């Protein structure tokens, strides 16, 4: 029998000594057996010991303590295999755990301890770390006392990176990609390569409207932040670089910002709430609406009609430097350019128009130019006339001359008119000079009214050519001029008829008598430096008597031939014309009017003199005595243009709509109608025609009608139902 002796000590009650004793007994267990008591133990559970020894088959083992006591002297707690003299268990049985805080055997270790050992009698509770309230092993704490439990089972003053403080002092893992967080839903910092969103989650890619902001972040420690783009930016890569716009704004490629409109040099693409962009116009465009549609051009370019910018404008347009656009040429102009004085100058005309010297396209050339035809539909050109012309038809044919020049019969402008022609106008541009032919039988003249030399054996008398000289004048022929150069010379004063200046009819010539003298005889009138009898005042004048000489009663001096009134060719007084001129008519009141009054018609010619003659009786308007156009006094205008009291047979009377007695006329009846009341109401038919119930004249009666059977057949058609039976049968047989 092996006896093990141990020196006990009262200090074994202390926790440190207990662990030391327990450790010592464990080392001696192979020598001293399974059951033992340390010195100083107060009691041993005898029954337990006996049972244990019996089961182990070692009843012969005896445990003796240093103080001389044996196991039988001690009383251990239940499930305790070994205990101290104080009753504190030192080794538990039945798979119980030794609780060092109470030195009892428990099913489970209390808080602050963790279980160790295996088997039924080798289990004990080992104290957790000092700051651990509950643990599973020395390195695996499950609940801390006043600190935070990390996922690794370590207690600390705060949760480690990637964890957050949960309830009851535990640390829970942060969401994915979180470096630090305040709870499961809210990250504070993200791992490198991840970005913190506004709702405090970590993402690899930021949502639309945010960009990856790495400001202040370290690639080795933390990630960045999703920072919101500008208000109008739906996608961006930085605060100043937007990649997509919203709110109907446009992304500018120059500064990558969102603008309400694109600036000059860019055009808008899109009109949606999101995704609109600005695109650069072509280099030639200053403002454009698409890649191919400009609205304003750069310097040196002009906006063409097809909305492009070019250095030149197409035909039909000119370059406007102020507007920087191609403006249309005026109508009829095929090519044009901007003018220095006028807005635009045409260079070539179309549609058969003519290019004027002003650069305008017109249908006719201005005065001073003549048209020169173009090629095909292209217009021509207005060519300037000869300097002597102010109007012409061609280079060789003038129509109007410059001042002091006269248009000759050969369409030339000369300073003198040829013989037989006289000039008119030419003193100013209001009345250009022209050569007018002298009057009939006039070989040379000063004016149209005054002839200088006569021809055709005519005599010149007071500027006119006459067959023979009038009374008081005699004819004189210049021998050197032959048939030309004849003229009329005055007889002696007061001579009515003569053959030479000093010859009286029936008497010999008196060479001492003067040719011209001032008249002192009654009823002689001065005109053209000569005295004329009253009846010989020139055409267009009338004799106006002079004043009576007081010393010579009955003798009037100072009489002149006075001009007739306006439009009078000849007159007998200032109020009485006898013939008219300028195509006017002599009326009953002896005045010259452009038109005859009502009830008169004009006769005569400009040479013989026109007069107004009265229309025939009852005619208020006529073209001649036998050609009336309107009747009066209730008469009717017939087909032969005369006015009659009633219309002839075959005509009916038609009155004006107002019922007037003037303007009545006779209208012809229709067809075979002999007499009628209106155009459509016949009362009697001609031979071989019948009057129907419709008041029409027909060659035969219509069905259901029969003629009256008269021999002249100018009958009437009757309805058959009115015919007697016998006559009806006879008519049918007939």
C-alpha cells in the first residue's frame, strides 16, 4: 500500500493555493491514486470514496494527510471526487465542472469561466480573461464585461475596423465593402475601390447623379465618397465634368457643363427631359440647328438658301456682309452682288429681262438706253445711246435729242433741220427738239405756222402758201428761184385789188405811191404791219374796231385783227366762233366744245371744220340725222334707228325699267311671230305657222291639238276635247 503524505496549510482556501494544490495532486495522481485529500481538509465524502474505490478495484489504497487524518475523516460535497478539509471540492465526478469561484461541481461553468477537460472526472472551469464576462476558451470570449466583444472573441474598448457596436457590448460585422460603420445600414467609410453613397452604403459604382470622389481617401486604407453632381447633371465624373444632363438642359462639350441653351458654334440635339447634348457646328457656322443646318455664319462665310455656310453665294443670290447671309436677287435677276450705292446690283438678267446701267432688271430700258437682246431665256442688256440722244431705239436710231439738237427724219440729232423741215422745242429737256415737216406746198419754213418759201407754184402770203394772192395783194415771182420763191406783196394803202405795188385796177401804175402806210380810213385793221379791210383779217382773228377820231367823225383808227377765243379757227367776235380747230365742234351757241350737247351730232373734219347738227325729231341721241340711238317724248327706237310713235309689225315695245318715256325701243318678235306682246308672248303668226297654247309659232300643232282649219293657215291650235265629235273625226281623217 502506498501512502502519500502532504503538508496541508490553511492558506489553501485562497484561490491561488487551491489551483496550485490541484495542479500538484494532478501530478501525483499516478502514484497516490485517483482519490486524495489535501492537508487541512475538514471532511471527505466516505460513501463517494468507497464507491469510487470499489469501482476502481483499489480498496486497499489508503490516503493519509500530513496532519494524520484520513479520507474517512472528511465529508466532500455531492459529485465531488476530492475536496479540502474546508469542504471545498477540488476534483469533480460524474462529468461535472469544478467551479473555482464556489469550489462546487456544476453542470455548466458560470459566467466568467470556460469549461476545460474531458471524461467524467477531469473537468473544471477556467476563468476567462479579466475583461471577459462569458467565454468559450482563453482566446474566445462571447461576452465582455464593460468592453466590446470582437468577432475574434477579444474584448476591447471599441469595435475593430469593419465592425460596429451592437447591443450588450457585441461587435457585428459592417455591410459589404464597409471599413467602418455605425450600424448594419449605415457605413461611415468604405474599403479602397468602394464609394460611400448618400444613404451610407458602399458601392463600386455610384448611382446616376453622383460621381466617384476620391478626395482625402487613401487607396490603401479607405475608399471614396459618391458626391452629388450639379443640379442639372444626371451623370458626371467630377463636380466640373458632367456626362449626361437633365431638366431639359444640354451638355456642353467645351466645359462639360449643363446649359439651358447651347452657345454659339454649337447646336442642340434632343428635346427630352434627360440626355440632351450640344454638338459643335461646322467650322463655317457661327450658329446652327444641326450638323447640316446653319442659321448664322462665321466671318468670311455667308448663309446659303440650303442653310449651309459658304464663301460664295449660288446664282440668284448675293452675299450680304452685314447679315452674313445670301439674300435673293431681285425678280428677274440671275446673278447679282451687293452694291456700293444701292443695296444690290444685278450682273445678269433672266426671263428675258434687260440689265440696266443701274444694275436693275427691267422689261424696258430707261430713257437714254436701248435694248440689246440676250441668249435664249437669259436677259439682254441696256446699251447707252449716242451722247447726242436722250432716247433711242438703237445706236443708229434716236427718238429724242439733247438740248439745242433736233431729231431729223433720218432719226439723227443735228443742230439744224433739213430744208422742208422746221424745228420745235429743243430749248430744254421738257420739250426735246424735233424736226417737223413744213406745211403742204411749203419748201422752207420757220415754224409750222409760218412758211418762208413756197413750192408747187404757190405764193407766200402772211406765212402761208396760197394758189393766188388775195385782194389788196399782188403776186411776185423771183426769177432766179423759178417755181419756188413766189410771194404776195401789199397793194397800195386802201387799194382793194392791184397787180403791182402802185397800180390801181383800171389805171396806170404810179411809181410814186407808197406800198405800206398807216390807214386813216374807216374799217381798216392792222395785222402783220399792214392794213387790211374788215373782211380780210387773217384766219384765227376777228376785226376789233378802233376809237373814233374826234376831229374826223365816222373815222375810226387803231383797229386790229384780234385773236379768236380758244379752239376757234375763225370767229366773228370774241364770243362767236365760225369754225373750230383741235377736233372740237361748233355748237349752236357758236362756241367750240370737245363733244356735242345732248340732241346733237358732230359732222365735218379737222380740215373743213366740225359742227354740231341737231338730231331728228324726238331723238335725244344720234350719230347722224338718220341714225338715232335714243328716243324721247314717248317714241320708240325702231330697227332702222328712227323714232316712231309705235313699233312696226313683227316688233314689240320695250320701256326702260324705271318706266321713263325716254329710251323706249322696239324689239323684234321671235321666229315666225307676226305680232307679239313680249319676246316670249306671240299674238299672231306668219303664214305656214300656228299659234300654240304656249303663245309660240310652230309649223304644226302639238299632239292633242288641232288647227282651226282656216285657208291662210294663220290659225290657232285648239285642244281636241273642245272639238265637236264630227269635226274631230273629220280632222283625224284629214
